[in-house]
C-alpha cells in the first residue's frame, strides 16, 4: 500500500520505537496541530489545548479540576486572539475574523472568542476518536485491514463507513418549543429529546446489514456530521485528516498489533465515543 503522505514524523517516531499509544502519541497531537493551524493559532501549542478539552470528557478527575484546566486553556486562546489582532499572522480563521465585516460591522472580540472556541471544541477531539475506532476495528479484523492495504482506492469509502458505524458524536439534544408528532411519537412542548445519530446510522430501513462494516457499500449516507443548519463545518477537513492518518498507519505499520491491556474504551461516551488508550506494537 502506498501512503499518500511521504513522511509523518510522529508515526516515524512510533515505528522507530517499536510501538506506542497511537491515540496520545499520534492522533491527538496531529488533530490538535491541524485544528490550531486552521484556526490561525500556533500549532506547536497543541498541548495547551487538546488535553484539557479531551480530559473534560474522558478523565476521571474531579469535574472542578477538569473545568479549571479548560478555563486556563480558554484564557490562553483569548490572549492569542488579542495578540493576533495587534500582530496579524498570515492565514487562519482568527486573522480572517479580525478583518471580516458582516452587515456593515466588524466582529467583536467576544464573538471571535466564541467562534474559535467552538472550532477548537469540534476539531480537537472528534477526529482522533474516529481514527481510534477505525484503527482498533482494523486490528481486530485483519481481513478488512488487508482489504484496505490491497485496495487503496477504497479508503475514502471506508472513512464514510467508519463514520456511519462509529460516529464520534453519538447524537445531540433538542428542546421542543411546541407539540409535535414524529414517527407516531408525541413530543410535547418543553420536553427534551436526544436525537441518536448512532441509531439512525444503523437503521435497517435504510441499510442492509446495518451493523456490518462494508467498504464496498454504495451511497453511504449518515448523520455523523449532523444535519441541517447545525451540520459540522469541518466535515471535509475531518475526512481528510482521518484518511491521511489511516493511510499513514497502514503504510508505515501494516502489521501493527494491539497491546492486550493497553486498549481501553472510554468509561463515558455520552458526548464523544472513543478510546481512552490505544497501545500498539509494530
């Protein structure tokens, strides 16, 4: 299999060391750097952003401790946004927002803070979770892994199938503003409803053998990026990241193996479904 990215130093380091944690040593830093670069913040600062947001969801530490770490992260983000206003950098969403004008006015700093915070929240953890699910699945299903190695052209379809079966965001909640009947079920005004994207992605009405991972499945539709006005703005970037990470893993470590006690699914996947630890040997 030919990896389309000629060199990823992060994976090279894992291979040279005979293995590592591909969640903490590979996926989290890579998605962190890419997201920060997109935002226009220093990509080398990923350690200040990715772990606090990740630990807020996954960590067993006291909630107050996790929230305090995120507050520190937000403080650093705000400092960078204000620094860029005074010292513009080339490219990135932050610089664009400082310069943009909408309906005759510039964005306020607090509005830019909100946009960048949402971007970081959506980009720093979801894609690494998707990659982790796919990497563990391929390790446990060597025939599927070999299929991708032998047929590189299936990789994009495989990403869509992984998104369908293993959506990082399991669903979203909504507040009903009026009585409405959906599929015969009455939802009353003021009730809260959890919309399960994960369940919709495996609806037998829409998918034959919905629980099977089929890289040759045609016309894969899923709700893993949401739907309507709340659809993920970073969906195309997430697809690109996931494809490159999988191609690199399979290209540089095609025979990787999971470490038995080194793979641990997160205890609580109410928000982001993923693994807390994925140790491999190569």
